[in-house]
């Protein structure tokens, strides 16, 4: 495979790449159109018609109060037969999600995709700067993720979600054709998985009834790190409120978690071979039990505990009550920082998987079996970087979860040099992009996506880059081994 061969019908070459560098500020087309909360609905509708806009910001004493959209007028006023002399406060979305004017269009894309919204107020500090909508992104021809997420939230059955989720492969192919970065692709694909998960939870609650107590559905592994691709199994868990009583609440959450995990499996996110899923009783527990899990893994870093850190230390809230996971993560990061025994063992764990280079520094290929003549881009290249980045983040007391974000934080921690961080980030991006393009080409040829690449299908230049990327990983692993030798325990 040539790494620069388009794996799918081409789109504009900068469709997704431009989102990374386009500032939100450049998407603002007009000064903010605002109204006070007590404005009659009819006056707001007339103002929207006059300005030809689909939304209005509600501002009181200079602070954002809420917003209304043309959809609100349709669903909450016209369809409900509401008196149009009533104040817009009664139909508004209060305390809406916002984005800062210094952020990028890519951040707005993810916000809309994750929360199934089409209007986002823009703030400059605390001041209202304007509004951007999904149509503003559509002008950049980069909003398919937003509309795919919207389509997911509109489905009313698992079977309908299965049909809609088939478009995820097309999305990844389009991203690869546009030469989008692996960093942005991982965030976009993970955002779609978040949307599928949230919708399955909503459908599950519609079928089983409202949850009897608060819970947080948490993504782990690659989804938790915002690094998913089309070739992913599912890693997830549930953190339940400490009011949980097994005899009263156990059956409900067992059924709900099974419904969601089976639904994700039907949508292509296969059941985790190690059963690290919320449908497994062990990983569906109240907050107090989760706290005990993490404290035991940190204080007694046995091999099984270190294996579990590779999944559950990469957590991100998806749905439910975020407070149940936010506080726990802060406690875990604080407890792991400075724990020498845990960190030394975690460093040793990060050295378990080595790049496929022989003693001469040449690439060693898999011998025998279905993947003879290949390298495993994930397990032999990307995972070692992910493991080192996790170590660097926890050693620095950082709550970052994404691998690139962790590496950038590590540059100032003293555990790794700034040059090594730059080299690792470049190696991660190269290996991940090669993996995504390989998967996209396989899917375009009607095959299942996998992580096994034949180096002889690359150009000489690309093989050289692959060898150099592996060499970077091996070199930094050597530095880590010298800094945290396992035999010092």
C-alpha cells in the first residue's frame, strides 16, 4: 500500500485539516444579535425574520442567559399553541454550551457532534461575541460528523442505529482522503462513538424506564483517549451513585448496560475480548468501589493491576452525571503522582512491547501465520508510545488522557526531553496516519480494517520513515528504562 494513495473518493484536500487551523473568530459573520429575557416571543420571531438568522442570544446585564432557535419557535411555540406574547425566557435553552473565541473550528465541530446541537454561542472572556452554527461549518464542507451525530440522535431503534453507524467507515475514508491528521480523525471518530453510546443509553432508558439513581457512563481505552478508528472493540464502565443497592437497583443497571454493550457490538464496536465493559458486573460498581479499585491498583501494582491501568486509567465521561467520574479521576491522579513503586512498575509495563527492529536496526517482520511479512502498527508502534505517554502523565500528576496531549505536558516534567517529545509526537502521528490510511484502503477494497501493514507495499522513502519512527520509540524506551529501572525496587 502506498501511504499517499487515496483510499476513497476524494473530497477537497483541506476539508478536515482546515478545521484545526481555522479560528472560531473567523466564522463570526455579524455582531451578536441579542435580546433580554422578558422580550415577547413574537418580537423575537420578527427580529429573526428581519435579520434572516436562525437563532438569537438572550443576554441580561451583559452576561449570556440563554438562546432560542427557529426550532424552538416551531416546537415550543407553534406546535404547542403557546401565546406569542409570553417572554422568550419560557422557551429558551438556558445556560447553553459555549465556545471561546480563541478556540478553533475543530473544537466547535466536536462540541456540536458530541452534544447533538447546531448553534453554539461564542464568548470573548465573559462577553458575548456572537454565534456559530452547523451551517457555518458546512460552508467549509467539513460538517459531516455533525450531521452524522445528528442522524444518530434521530434514530429510535437499535436496528436503525446499526444502519446509520455503517456511515462511520465512509467518514473515516473521507478523512483519510482529505489527509486529515490522525489526531483530528481520532477525536471525530470517538465523538461519533460517544453519540452512539448516548443514544443507546437514551433508548435503553425509554425501554426500561428512568434510571433509579445517578450514574456515569465512562469510555475507556482508545475511545477514552479520543483515538478510536474503524478497527476498535469497546472498553467502557459504569460508575454508580453510592446510594446503589444491589437488590433494589442491580437488575436495572444490568439490563441497561447489556442493552448498550450489545447495541455497540451490533454497530461494529465488538465486545471487548477481556470483558472490560459495563455489562460485566466487575466494571459496573458504585463510586466507593471504584475508588477502592484504583487505590489497590496504585498501592499494589501487580501484573494484572498494571494491565488494567492500560484501560481504566484512560477514562473519559460520556453520559449521565459527570461529577461521579470527575472527582474520582482527580483523586487517582493525585494518589499515583509520587508513588515510586507504582511509577517504576508502570514504566516497566511501558517497556513490555518493543518496536520490531532487529539488532542491526532493520525492521523485523512477522513470521508465519496469516500476517506473515507484516508489522503490527498498533501493538508494535502505537501502543508503546501510548504506554509511555500514560506513564509520563501520571508521573507529572496530569489528568490528560489523549496520548498527544499527555506527551505535550510531559515536555516540561523532566522525565523526558523536549526533543524526545517532539520526536515521539511525530512518530505517533506518522504511525497512526499510516494505520488509518491502511485501514481506509482495506475498507475501500471490501476487506475488514486491521492493523497489519506490509512494509514492502510502501515506497522506499516511506519505509525509511517507518524505520525511523520505530527507532524513535526504541530510543525513548531506552531512556525511560535508564531513568526508572525496574530492578531498583
